[in-house]
C-alpha cells in the first residue's frame, strides 16, 4: 500500500477514503438492523401489553363472566393477535389454532414478556371477585422477521447505491481539488522545456511554499551562474596584464634576468595568486539554501576567542540575549565569512575594544560590530565595500573583506549599513530578513 500511496495523490485519497466510506456504510447498515429489531420488539411488546390491559378491563366490566366472549366474534374481528384467558374453571383461546402454543404459556408462572422461538407473548395475572384470571396475548414473529429482512435488504441496496454515489462525489471532489496541481505540473513542464524561467501561476495555499522554494532555487542558480561568469570575467581581466608582462620578460632573450626583473616577475605572480584566491573565495559563497542554518552565538564566541589571541592588547566582547542553540537560516560558511571579516576589520582598526552584538526581531536578524577606532567620515562610508575596490584603496584603511561581506549580504536580500564619525569608531550593521512562515 505504501508504494501506491506514493504513486498518485488521487489514488492515495481513494485508497484512504473509499474503505472508510464503505466501512461507515457497513456500520450504519448493521446499526440499522439492530435498531430495527429493537424498535419492532418494543412496538410489538407495547401493543401486546395494551391488548392485555384491554382484555383485563373487559373482564372486570363483565364481573369475571367470560362466557359471552367465547361465543362472540368481537375479539376475532378486532384483535390482531392470538389471546388466551384462563380461570380455575375455564380456558378461552382464540383463535383455536393457537391452543398448542398458548397452553404452555398459561401454565408459565412468570408474568410479563415471554419469548419461545418465534413466539412472543405478554402474560398477566389478576384477581376479579376473588377469582384468579390469567391473560396471555401472543404473536408469531416469523412474518414480521421476514418483513424486517426484506426492509433490511432494501437498506443494503440503498447503502450500496450511496457508496457508489459517494465514490463518484469523492472522485469528482479530488479531481476538482487537484486541478491546480495540473497547472503546476504544466508550469514545471514548460520550465523544463525552457519556455518560461519562473513559475508565475497562482497556486493553492498548500502549494505556495513549494512554488516559492522552486522560484528561490531558480534565483539562487541564476545568481550563482552570474557570479561565476562575473568571477571569470574579473579573473580574466585581472590576470591578463600580469601574464602578458611575465611573458614579455621571458620572451626577451636579449635581456638578462637580474634580481630586479626577477622581483618584478615574483610581484606579478603574487598579484595573480591573490586574484585567484580572492575569486575562489567568492565562489565558495553558498547563498540562502533551504534547510541550511548556523549557530551564530557559538560562532561568535569562537571568533572572539580567536581574535582575542590574535590581538592580545585589545578586548573583544559578545553582547546578546540569544541562547547558544539559537539558529539562523544562513549557510554556516557564509555567516562565518561575514563575522570573520567584520570582527577582523574591527580588531585591526580598534584602539582598545570591539563589541559584537547579536539580536533578532519578528522580521529580521541583526549583527552589529562596533570598534573604537578612528572611524570613517560620512561622505566616505558609501565607498566601503564597493565591488572592485582594492584593499589599499579603501578609505582610512577600513574595508578589509567588506566587499565580500556586501556580496554575501546581498545574496540573502539583507542590508549592510555603516554608522560612524571621524574619531568615533565604526559601527557595521548587517540585517537578514526572516523567512515568512506559510499560513496553515
């Protein structure tokens, strides 16, 4: 059954719903039979009791004389059941064909409802003028049971028709409910064929997280492809000139390779190595991925401990109300790059202290790194982290790895902000938007 449930949603729903529907109909049919039997017996017993009471009134009205009852046809015309009246001296049984089954009931010492096979009777004993009278009213239930069986059989037929109707309604309901899934399937096929680049349909609420994640994955792949192309372009542009210079030196056979020329070649090769390392580092950024999380508090504690030993003359502190098990939906390597670059940059330019703050609100997560260094003028803050700007061109020395931080933050649709004044240190803030939870 597990394999069938995984194959088709329609089939799965039918497999789950149809047995339940059939089972409920079967239970209803059984309950109907039991209730029908009980209601019939209760109705019949009430009728027998009423007729016994009627006979008792007639006997009391006649002052115990039952001779005229024996000769009259009144009870045969009015009564629907057989009855027997017995005194110490007389016995009256109508109709006479019931004498054999009713005689043992007259001698039965127990009053009330009596059942013998298909015979059900009501017996009552009372005194009139000091004489004991026994009245028994009875009916053969075989014909009634036959009628009940026929009614119950028709109920089974109706239940079967209802099951077929219910199956049709369930199938129609499933078909109508799954129509949006067909449009989603069509959109995925168009996406696979390259006819569309995003899923633009308006799916049901249950499928919206799936469509959002598919589109997010497509955006991520596009960003990664664009980043790879940009990295190749940057790398090609950056190393073309150093390679040309080295090649020209090596091709010039008339020029001896003295120490200065060797140093120039080494410098050019170092530039190429730095550029390769920088682009490879950028290419390792993962960006937002479903299911990838990091422990920011633990990560900051480790980095604060490490940079505290790298800069022993300076103090590194963590300020947060989050516990160690708090997770943020940021890929671990990406968050480590952000924190490492920000704390290293602050440690390098601080005078005495670096403070790292972690906080989260309803709509975002935030990282704040504050140093007490020389700071950066407001006009120059817009240049921090500018793509393509070399480290030695950054204002006041700030910006170690800030271009990398900016690129990662942009991949998460986050915000990178700077707050500073000349001589007041630099405060770098990073905010990541929290993922919206789908409503159930």
